[in-house]
């Protein structure tokens, strides 16, 4: 009986260790997956207008993630918007402009967009449309 008990304890400990290792591994993969986008975001001027949770001049990552599913079509579309920019009053979020990023190549722009879309969507905190 003691043997069986010890075995149960041992397997419970093993199971709990095992699950925490899996979680860490998943998190590690995610961090690696978005590391390039995160670095490119920091190297460009994006942070002056976009933040993770709060809308500054442009919508937050969570606002954008609530609006767009991370599908290949959306990622390609948003990467294009980032490169060509948004003229005042021609955007979908309000009247503000986003400066173009013509030197950014499409695959780098997509990496940044994927990183932005990896944040939890925040549909309850919509971007407040700019009223000038
Ligand atoms: C001068 C401020 C500014 C800078 C710099 C800026 N953005 Fe924006 N961004 C905006 C504004 C304002 C909007 C909302 C435009 C609109 O109404 O469609 C926006 C919108 C976006 C969107 C959503 C587009 C859509 O059609 O829904 C993405 C994605 C984005 N920006 C990514 C970036 C990235 C990546 C960078 C850096 C390479 C960047 N932005 C730099 C101001 C900026």
C-alpha cells in the first residue's frame, strides 16, 4: 500500500512538473516567434504613436487585435497600410494620419503586424475616434 501511495505521489509530482515545463516551452516559442517583430517595432518610429494597451495617437495593439483576426490576408493588408501610411481623414480609426514607412520591406512590416496582433484583443476599450 505504501508503495502504491509513493507511486501516486511520484506521478503527481511528475505530472505537475511536466505541465509547467510545457507552459514555459510554449511561452518561449511565442516569445521567439514574435521577437523579430518586437525588435523591428522598436527600431522604427511605431512606438511614438502605438502602445500595447493604450491608444496614444494611433490605436493600441489590443484595439487592432480586437478588430482584425491574425489571418494571412489581414496581416498582408495591415503591412501594406503601414508601408503606404494613412492620410488625414482617410483612415478607418478616426481622422489622424499615419506617416508612410516606405523603407520598410513587406516581410518586415508583416513581422511587426504579427507581433501587434499577438496581444489580447480588447473590444471593451475601443479606440476613441479623434475629433481633432
Ligand atoms: C505619426 C503616428 C504614427 C506612427 C509613427 C505609426 N502609426 Fe500606425 N497608425 C497611426 C494612426 C493615427 C492610425 C489610425 C489610422 C486610421 O485611422 O486608419 C494607425 C494605424 C495603424 C494600424 C492599423 C491600420 C488599419 O487599417 O486598421 C497598424 C497595424 C499600424 N498603425 C501599425 C504601425 C506600425 C507597424 C508602425 C511603425 C512602422 C506605425 N504604425 C507607425 C499612427 C501612427
